[in-house]
C-alpha cells in the first residue's frame, strides 16, 4: 500500500495511544434518522470506521434520535443497509433515546446543584435576551427560582402538565459569556410527539448539546469526530462532561465534504423527493448512497474517493470529477463489456474485459446482418474520419474488416442500410478505425437512462439570496435513449456496471424486466480529467 502522511486526527490518536491516554480507541457514527445517507456521510463513515480499523478499535452506530417529529424507522433501516454496503460493521447499534432516563437524571442533578432552571419565557424572548457577541444577555426573570420550585416544575413538564413552548429547562451558566453557547443553553423542550422507539413515554426531549457529549461519555467514545460547524459547541460539550464528572470523551472537528454540482443537505434532498423533482431517494441522480448505488457506483470507488480527499480542517469544495474518476478506475478493473448496435452465425470469443484481452471470454454471435452505432457512419466524411464511410474500410471489433459498398435510403432520404462486404482472409492487416457492432437477430433493445449532473451550479453554497436552489436544477439531468445489446449482457446478473464499448459504463436498473431491460449510465468511459 502507498504510504501517505498521517492526517491530523491520526496524529492525535497515535499520540494518545503512545502516551497511554487511551488503551484502544472507540469512535462512533451518529446519524440523525431523518433522511437517507449521502456522500458526505460516506466521508464521515469511512473516517470513523476507518480509524477504528486502522488502530484496532471499535465503532458504534448511534442514532441521534432526539427529534421525534422528523424521524422514522424507514431511515433507521436504510442507514444500516448503506453502512453495510460501504463495507463496514459497527460494534453496537445504539440510540440516544436509550439514554433518556440517564439524561433526565442528570438534568435533575443540575437543578439540585443550582445549575439549571425552568424558564417561562417564550422562544422569541429567549432569543432576544441572549444578547449579541458584543452585548451581554439579559437574565430571565425566572432565573432565580428556588431548587424546589425548579424540581417541581421540571417534573410537571415531564408529566405533561404544560403545553409545548410554555416552559423549557435551561442550564444556569453565564448570560454574559463571550461564547454565546454558554448563555444559559436550553437543555429540554416540551414536545408532544410520538417517538419511533420510546413511543409516548416522553413529552420532553433533550437538546443536542445536552445529549451528544453525554452519550459519547456513556459509551466511552475516545475520539468523537464531527464536522467543523460544531467547534463552537465543543466548550459546552466539555463543560457538561466536567460538571457531571463523567468519562472524558473528546470532540475533534474536520471539514465537511462539499462536492461541485451537488447539494448535501437531507432537508433539501427530502424536498426534492417530496415535490417529485426526482423519482425518490434512490433516483440515480441523487447524491444519496442508495442513489449512487443504483447508478452503478461501487462501494470500493467511494472508499477510494474518501481516502483520496483526505481529512482537512478547512472547508473545501471537492471536484465531483474526482469521484467519477474513482468510479471509472474501479470499473475499469472489474467490469465486463458488451457491444452495442448491428447480423451465418459465427460465435466469437471476446474478452469480458477489454482492459484484459487475455482474460475470461464471452460468446458474441456474428451474422451477415449487423447493427452499428449511428455515429460510426458518415456519408460525406472528412478526411480524418476513420470510422465507416462509402468505399471505406473499418474493423468490426474482435472480428472482420468490412467495406461499405452501397448506402440504402428510404423515401425521406434517411439511411436505413449499408451494404458491406467482409474480408474473410485470416491474415491480419491494419486498418485505421475499429467500431463496435451487434447482430440484429440477437440484439436486445434497451432503455438507456443517461444521467447528467442534478444541478447546474458548481458551488451550490453560492446560490444567490434572492434565488432558490431548485432554480439550479438541470433540466437535462436525465435523457432517455435506446440501444441494442448482445445477448450476453442480459445473462450477467452480477449487479456490477458493465462497459458498453466506446460508450460508457451502464448498470441494470431495478425497473428492468426481461421484456423491457433498463440500464443506468454510471459514468462515461473517458474524461480528460486527471487527479493531481
Ligand atoms: P444534513 O445537514 O445533511 O442533515 P447532518 O450533519 O445534519 O447532515 P447527521 O445525520 O446529523 O447529518 O450526520 C451524521 C454524521 O455525518 C455527523 O457526524 C455529521 O457531522 C456527518 N456529516 C454530515 N454531512 C457531512 C458532510 N457533508 N461531510 C462530512 N461529514 C458529514
Ligand atoms: Mg443533523
């Protein structure tokens, strides 16, 4: 394996291990089950599971399920499927909601220690009274309630005595703190919502800041890795752990993955699904893991991509062409091939993979009636056109050289047939062009779904204020075409994308039937793009 420099998280881990600060590492992947996983999550999964693998540690899958109105078991199941597909196995499957009793106890503990209070202010008042970075906040009129009163009110909140928004529980820290996070952060809010696991047991739910660190601590997570926007939360993460005197998990932040022509917000992806702007979460144009899987991207290619982009501390926009390059790279090594378009049946042994001409073979029937690609013939061809032209010669890939003698047209002047002769000589002789073909009698008609980028703007974080991100949907992101394939194609049930010679990689779609085969274009065969 190629040696690469340690990334900053690996440096921290190696230091912690060598200094005996930890015996072994435990990481976690903490998705909120409110949507399907996307390419950004793949980055986080490869990082968390990859680090544990590298250092002989473990990774928990922990659902961050504290927001019952948006969460669903459909998402819980899809997340597990996607992680397994990427090739990783979690140590334990856990839920933040498993810890609701413990979190509640800790909230009561803070109340008893005078470190939390019930606030009757409305959400707006709380926001207004937080102040700004230059202006200290205004203490709530309820900030100095007695411990007894706070306990009684908090228990009544839990018992369902108050309506949503009527009361919240807040930590009592410092309303003038330079870090706004410390200005009496919310710990609990009232929500009369059915939870996908705890049902109707709770009508108060803990906030992210009062949940995440403690969950990490309960599981003895040694390195809690999250994205950069959480760096302002870190001091509070530490404050709860220190104040409660529990296992000292630590948080480290890395830059989220942003990709050109791609949006990775579950909220917006959900909107595209709900508005029918895509066919579903697994539409092959979506940046979701189920979408790219249906498109024919391989798990191996995604892992290669995540490894190549590395881990950085500064936000950056990655070129989606690098991902496409990884897909091509992986498929080039593994995929089979088939021809496309024109018919005595001679069965040729053709290599399954053109990159490996000596490797395994497939049988392709050759007849006197063949289909070829429309673009491979030109009547008034320029000099440099080395495909088929009147009186010109071309090699039919893997087989004979043919010469075009006559062009047959219909009443509208459309070319309907080329009459050719073949050179039966077994002697090899060079000709300039080679084209692909398929025997018409054996050909199977295919629906081809050719995809382009879902969005037209490279940096989707630059959508102007007065515009909607949906204005940048690419109207040509799906173009349906027709093709003809040799019989071997439909016998292949590997689920791996195959190479349609000189055209691209295609994978059979879940909509495909024997009567109506449907193939998704995974990626083009070539691209001028080269990674650094
Ligand atoms: P979204 O905004 O799409 O809903 P999220 O961060 O809210 O994303 P979570 O389910 O909370 O989604 O994320 C689970 C984990 O995946 C978190 O640790 C989060 O930081 C990480 N993650 C999410 N998006 C990205 C991304 N684009 N790049 C890297 N990591 C990401
Ligand atoms: Mg989230």
